[in-house]
C-alpha cells in the first residue's frame, strides 16, 4: 500500500470493488497543479470502477477532493483505460500527456420510447361579430 493517505485510500477502495485486486496500479504525481492519482485496473474491472453513468468514478473523485481539502491540497483522479486513454471526468491536469478522453455519455444512445400520442394543436375559435350597418352604408356612399 502507498504511504500517501490519498493514494492509499483510492487503492483500498478500488481493491474492494474489483474482482482482480492484484491488477490495481496506482501512480501518484505532484506538481504545481496539485496531486494527480492515475488508476489502472484490469480491463474486466473497468465497469466496476466507472459505474453506471460514471457514478462510481465521480464518487471516488469527490471523496478524493474532500481528502485533499483536509490536507490543503488539490487531488485529481485519472482512470486509465487498458489502451492508455483516460476515462471521463473533469480534471485540471491537461499537461500530463493525457490522451483524448472517452466518456460514457459520448456513446450513441437510443432514443427513448414514448407511449403518449403527441398533443393536438390548440384550436382557437373566433366569435362572430355583428356587422356595423352604419359603416357599411358609409362605405357604399363613398364608393358611389
């Protein structure tokens, strides 16, 4: 386990989530932007670490930021895909040779099925107005 509390925390939590804890690799770097923790897991465990719609990864990042705030440092988590790319999430370490990020929301999503029929357009009824007899007479005399 790592001697840094933030890296040790992530290592412990992720090893509890995955089926192959021996393949969890943590790399911690510090620079002027703060602390960057890079996480690599077995390809079969990526779904467990990312979670549905990235919720697990987001929760890990949130907990790391809280831990970093306690220690007066800025901590970011970068999850590395098996091919070396980073998996979604926002971080401020763009200068760490990151590959283009892939996000679960970038995948093509099917259109939702709606059971309701579209609403009919609103019909506005006009009320008839009685013709003004005097104005018709005036118009008739003007024409003559």
